[in-house]
């Protein structure tokens, strides 16, 4: 098993956000980030000089200065994060809760992790989405193509099938990091409204590849 961007017509395009309500506010069941991280989750950024720098202010910089994260606007003022990678090394933005949380119920109740993104600057190197079950346990998906096909400077809603992450190695008994974006190149990306959602009429943007 692996993860891949859906190739069928109608499934390659994330949902454009045109209404005043995000997909998260309409049908989310477990919200992880809504204007701020929802307990027990916290936002961190990291690079090779230090992988766990807490997001403590309106703007934070990773230990080597590779990644800068600041407040941004999506639906209301300050409800999103803007992450800018300068391309001078590996760095990542992520949500984490120490010790891990139990997501075994998702084995029988399929869900997708959905989040809103706005690509302000395309990636210049391979970019991965990852979920960890206390690193190095985890699963990842290459989202480079996704970040290259969505419209620039426009908010879209994307989603990743949790069943595929479980099949790729994520242990649902101890999900410690449910959202992580990692790259070694340049990237300018805004993110907001991260949530576990029921899989509805629209298939997940990133699904399984056998």
C-alpha cells in the first residue's frame, strides 16, 4: 500500500472554498486546529538544529532560521498559519501531543484528515505530509504534485484518507503527530482548520495506492 493523489477526473481537484463557512465548520467531528491548536495538540516547527520549537508568539522561527511561521487570515483575522521555508535545509511544521492519542475507532469508522491550504509559493523540492505514532513510527504521503496543481493564492480544502495512512504504517493506538509538512526546499504555504472528518460525497484528495 501507499498514498497517491487521485488520478480520476473529478478527484484531482481539491474543493475550492467559495462560501463563508469552511468544510471544517460544517461537518468536522474532531477539530485539531481552529484559529489555534485544540488541546491536547500544540503547534511546533523544527529544523536540523532543533526539531521541536513551540509556536509561542504571532511569529516564530526555527532554530536555524529555515522556517518562519506567522499568523495569517483565512475566514477571520488570525485564524490561519503562514509557513515560509527558505530552502536552506530540512524543516517542518507540525501538530503534536506528547505520548500519543488512541485513534483505533477509525479502523471501523473511516475518516479523512482535512485541512485548508493556500499555496503562496510553489515547492522547489519534494514535500511530504506525515503522521507519526511516536517517531520513527508513522506514514507519509508525497504532496509535491498536489501543491503544484492547486491554484496559487487561493484557499482550497484538501483531505487524506486515514485508512491509507494506517495501511502504510501508522499505528492508530498512539497517534502523536496527526499533521506534519516537511520539505528541504523553498515553500510558502498557509494552513487553517485542520480536522478529522467523515468521508462524504467527495473522495479524499489523497487516497490509497496498492
